C-alpha cells in the first residue's frame, strides 16, 4: 500500500489505447454478441489464447510489420510478446494439438500493434478482432463458401442490408493473370501489392508505381489493366473462361475452376447476389493461397480515387450540417470518423501457415476477421445522427423502483428494497435510489438519465392496500396511462414482464442493432432533425 | 513472410498461461454470462480498460506484490505494465472522468501476475476476474447490501445452493477489537493479517505467529482469541453490543452500527440467511475501510486446520474412488483440483483508493471480485463426476444436415446446403459434412461426436416428394420415433424449432449451469456410477 500520496500521476491511458464505457461499451457488446451468435449458428467453438506468446512463435510471421510487435520486458524466464493477430496463435494451437484435424473456431479478443494511432479513424494500438476460421482438409471450396455465407449473415444481422459489398478474388487467378501478362516471377508479389491499392488510387497512379517504382515494363502494366478492371459475377467468370491465353495457364485455370465451384455453392447458400468478383482485389498478406475477400462499406474508401492524402479530408472538420439529402451516407463526409477506415472484414484461404510451426501437421485453413472497431465507429455514427435512445443507453435497466410521500415520509427504503428483491427474483433488471429519503423528482431524473422505460412507484397508502403504481416513462401528455396504473403487489412481476414484452415488440423484434438500424432506414424519408448530432 | 521454415519452435504457451478451447471454453463462457446477467440485472454498466497501463499508475498500489507485475519492454515512448487487477484501472478511470460521480460498473477481463503458477489449483499468471463495484457517496450500507445481494444471486444461479458461505466482517469492528485488546497501533495491520489466516491455521499457530514473529504480548493475543472466535448473525451482533469495553471504542461502535444497518438491508433483500458474520475474517489488502467479505465453498480450505503445507495433500494423488458416500463433496479429496483453492469471491468497501489518483476526487467505493477460474475448476469437477453430456459439449449445434442414397448417389451437397440455408435463416444452429459424397455412418459419427441433438436426413426420393426426415439422436431402441419422422420441407424450420423447445424444456428450464447442477443434485441419491470420472 502506498504511503506516499504524490499527486504526480499522468492520468491517461497509454497511447493508442482507450477505455470503453457507457453506451459505447454496450453498443460494442451488442455487436460482439450479434457476431458471436452467427459464429455459433455455424458450429463455431470458442478458442481463447493468452494475450502474450513466446516471442519465437511470432517471429518471422509478419514480415516488416514485425517492428510493430509489443515486447514484454525480460524479467527472468521466458521472452514473450503481445499477440499481433489471432491467426498465428490459432496456427500455434493447431500445431500443439495434433489430435485436432479439423475445427471451426472463433475468437473475439484484443490484438496489439505499435502502429501510429489514428483515433478518429478507429486505428488503435489495442483493438479487437473477431475471427472465424475453418481448419481441415475438405472437398474444395465448401468451407470457403460457408465463410462467405457467415460474412453475409453478420452484416445482414447488423442491419447493413444494401450498404456493404463483399469483394472476392482468387490468388491463383491473379497469379495466373500476372504470369500471362508477362510479370517476372520475382515481381509478382510487389505488383500484386500495387494492384491492391486500386481501391484508393487511380489506375494512372498504380501504373506509375508499377513502372517507376517497381520497374515493370509499361506494356506489361497495360496488359494488366484490362484484367484488373474486371468486376461482376458469373458473367465475368464466363468471359475469363473465353480468354484462351488465360485458360492455358495452369494457375489461372485452377483458380477459375474453384471460383466456379464457389459461385455454385454460394447460390445454394442463397448469398451469391451479395458477392462481387473483383479482379482488382489482391490483399496485402502474403500467406493467402486461394480465395481472398474483403468487405467494404460506403465509408471505407476516400471519396475520390486520387492520391490526395486522407488526412486532408479529415482536417476539414466542423459542425455537422444536417442537409435535406435523402441519402444518409452522403452526409457529414467532412468529419465523418468512418471515412477512409478501410475494410470492415477481410480474409481468405491460407493453407501453409500451420505447417510453419509443424511441417508434418500441414492443415489447410480458411477464415475471416471482422474489424469490430471500424464496424463500431460506423454503427455509432449512424445511431448518433438518429439520436437513437434505445441504442445509446449505458445500462439495460427495465424498472426504477421509487417512493414518495407527504410529511413524515420515511423514504420507504426497506419497502423499495423488498420490491426490488421481487423483481430481481423474477429476473427483471431493476434499480432504486441509494438514499434513505430521496425526493421524487430526483428519482424520476435518475430513471430518465438511465433511459429506464418503467417506474414502479410506492406510496404509503397504496402499499398499505397491497398495491403499487406501474408507470411507463416518457408517455406523452394526455396518454390514458400517463399517470401509471395501480397493480396488486402480488401481480407486479407478471404485470411488469407483460409490459416489457409489449414494449419490446413495439420497438423492434429483438431490440438489437438490426432493429435500431431498421428504424434508421425508415427515418431516411423524414424531415431532418435540427439538433446537433455531435457527441 | 518467413522464408525460413526452421522447425525450432518451442510449441507451448508461456508459463502460467493456457489456451481455453472446446467444452472448457464453452462452460467458462456460460459462467461469464451467468455472472454478467446478474450484474446487468442490478444496473451494471460495462467498463473495458486497456490490458496495459502506464507503469506509474500501478506503482505503489500493491505493496510488496508489486514485484509480480509484468512490465512491457521500453521500445521508445511510454513505460507500461500489464494490469495486476481490475480495481486500480477502475479507480484511474474514475479519477480521469470527474463528471462521473457515481456508477455501478462491471468488468470481466484477464489480469496478470508473475506469481509461481499452480495449474492444478487453478492459480495462473494470466487469469480472469469478474468485478462489480459501486462508486459514489450514498447513505451508509445501502450499496454494500446490494453487492452482497449480487453475490448471493450469482452463486444461486450457478447452482451452488447450500454449497457456499459468505463470511462478512467490518474493518472498523476489527480495528476496534484490536484497540480494546491492547494491540499497539503500529501492529494492528500485521496482527490483522495473522487473524486472516485462521481459515487455514489453528488458533495455536496464529497465536504463535502473533507472539513469536510479530512480538505481541501473549495476554493481548489471548484477549483477541475470544473475539475472533465469534461467528453468527444478529445474535453475535447483540452479544457484541453488550460488551461495554467494545462499545466504548469509537471505531468498534461505528462498525457495529453499520453492521446492524447491513443486516436490516440484507433482510429486506431476502438474503440475510446466506451471510455469516465472522469475526476471524480480516482480508489481506490494506485498502479496505469498511465492510469486508469472502465467499468460501467446501473445497476452499484444507481439510484440517493444521499448519501442514497444502502441497502435502496434493501429493497424495491417485485414482478417484467413487465411494458410496451420499455426499459428493466428501469424495475425491485426495486429488481434487479444487482443494485449497481459496476463496471464490471476495471484496469490501474501499473509500480512499480513487483519492490516491486525484485527492480532490475522493469517491467512496464498494465492490466484489469473482474468481472465475476457481469457480470454473469446481464446476467442471462436478460435471465430470456426473459426465454431464450437455455441459461438456464443445459447440452448441442443434441440427446436423445429412444425406444418403443408393448406387449413383451424388452426395446431395447443394441440397444439404440449401437445407442449411433454411435453418440458418430461421436462426437454427446447423452444420453439414464438407465432403461432396459423405458416407451416412460418417455423418452420424460427426453428429454424435459433437453431441448434436437432431439430424435432418435427406433422401433422394423423399426430397423429390418435398419431404425430409427429422430424427432425434440418441433415442433408445424401440422408441416410436427412433427412425425419425418425415416432415414437409416447407414446415421444416417450425418443426425443428418446436422439437428443440420441447427437448430444452425437458432437460432444464434454461439449459444453463444451474440446470446441470440441479441434475447433479438429483443424482446424489442414486447409486454411484462405476466409470472413472477422471479427465
């Protein structure tokens, strides 16, 4: 215990980290449970690994990004580092558990990168990842298709209908294209990285990088342009099959076959229409060996495909101007924290990673990682525009138990406690004032601040007659139940449960993010509110 | 990406850490959600802080245990350490957020201590804490009583009815006792620590420590003995009120008054009968200023109050001998991993901690921390004895979709996918074989291994007629539905939901830990099983 009360503390969290509290924490937890529910629906089992790993486990997995790894101090004993992602710990776990030949695992946890933080864009040094991976040797593209089905379910249940695009490509097709166009083998990965920038740079800039920085022949670059412009689905695949130089390439042909299978399976899963086969998607990580995908939303990329730095846009901040635009997505671009946040989910097939730990235990894998902090920022910005009360509460309390009385009023503390006990026993979320004699307006204010939907009000005479008053808060003047209704104490919990169920079904089927966003959709056509939507 | 596939990895997790997977992870998550549900029912809001803090925030908070803090390496920039508990980060957050004058916050997260691990006893270097704290200046003992009510709700909902004891004491009473007995002021904390060992040492050994190690006058020690033997509830409080030397002491009198209030409030909360006022409870941490409490279960303390080291008992391992004892708790003491694990929850009032960060922001707090790893070990040991199938599944899949056929059988992969799509759309947890042409026995085996309760079976002729077979797995021979029932495809999801609901209501109301443990209770009177219950 400290004897010194030196007040020299630097009261902050470490750089690039933050506390999550109140409505932010609640909204984030709802996003987590929405995603976890989808994972479990597909037979996912949870894996939780230590926050730090032996340093040698992480070594050699992240290329030059290894410099971003947080190391623990050598305090005697093992040398450890904080995990950089959830994929390498999963591969380490698979290698350590040779009896597990196949698994669908999910992992929702924090990862650590000593990157330059950009808090306004949701880029932190400590941030969450939500990963789902399927490990095991199966018939081609079956688990790959299920991963993409999971991606669609997650975004549909988050209420993003029509607001997201799943770009899909295949490393084998892409590598085949590069070979056919004449890219020398040693330049395939660097040229692939350049192509990957087409979502934020114009073709002219990408071509410049290929030719001037990476020394590619200009004619080769021009041949690439034709291919990487391809976007579509079955029709794109068919046109590629007609390209004889491409189908003559072994890698491209294998990729096209797998892409065809994938589309068949996605159709059987009812989600082929959610997918965009996008030849410009290349993904940064080297370890992908098959299908790759990335989910983008309207706010993912800078608004124009110029090479202007994103920071430029972010500097133009100011009051949010609620224009009469019918499209919510076009609003507030100037200081929208979700602008340019990059993809909201990404992944692909990686068949060789486990073998890096244990060559004899080669286990093919395919998976996806959801960027929850980005998903959170976008969802929160939407809810704030709408000032959605339900979603921005900091707790989930259903009932505030309060009391009032005339002169000689004791405060009825024990009676309030007893009523709370009844409600808790029935599983109802309830709180009460911790004051012995609270004033009625204070109690109402506390309930309102917490967004609590119902009050149970104890009056001395009513309670003596075995009754309490149940009052829905926030009803308009003139509502027949504005003053609440008297209920027998013995019937209180049933009455409260019935009213909660009714209220819930009125607002949304599940009172979840999806419900809230559906309300947002409905609001699009209404006149804009005048209040400032800033925090 | 690594070019070197040197196979020199040390494939393990760091010392004192472990991976959580399969049924362990699922059971632990159920314990988390049981606890979190209780927290939310009492208006708790989530707080999530970074896993590391600036080192100066942690400095001077943990006395000599500070040597157990994990430090991050200085990689340029701030100097940080992994958090040691969740209380100091909470106090730091309160000091940083001066607009928050009161809050009920919960936090479920990992903490880090470079202690000597004892895996068999659940003592790890990385482990979870579940904390609930109420901060704010309120009328005395009201939030304190709600914390104790929360403790009872948690253990009742975990199904520990009658298996746990909540010991409660008050620092002011204890300090008053020491003063009255003649303990010099500078010896009060050391003597308090000695008293705290009475749960694992005999009075003779504790007295020896007081007199020989800590230099207390033997007569003073003997006076203490009379007081610290006190256990009970209202009757103990009344007897202390009759002790005039004690009531003449200002600290003791204030403590007795608060303890009386606490008992009144616990009565109003309907949980006074769960509490044991125990004068020997002292708690190690110095920062407690008021009521203190600790929850113990049958396995918490060594079986005898001798000074024999706990290790001695743990060495006597061996096959678990399922005797005909009627009391499950008396079994398997020799190698029970839950033996001597210490308390399963503990806490108290600490009114001065926030002021250590910001003297002007003094905020009184009271809280409790649940030792989830210990709760997990005890719960798992019980379930293993019972070989509870439901609780030891590794995923929660409801339906396995399979197909079979005669010669020319295609495998019906797309049809299985389409049926899965229907089930997923209806929110039903479903999986299928990733093989194009799986054999029927393989599919049944996969379903059985996963503990999946239902199969939906596709046959070519039946499907052509728009029908599929729904089969509950694990039915006994001769059961009228042993071979399953044919269902119209259009009615499949309703049929499956109805059967799942029925099955769920048969096994337990909530299919949670509580339900499972209730089954265990029921099993107590049955004849013991002969299988070995070891892992």
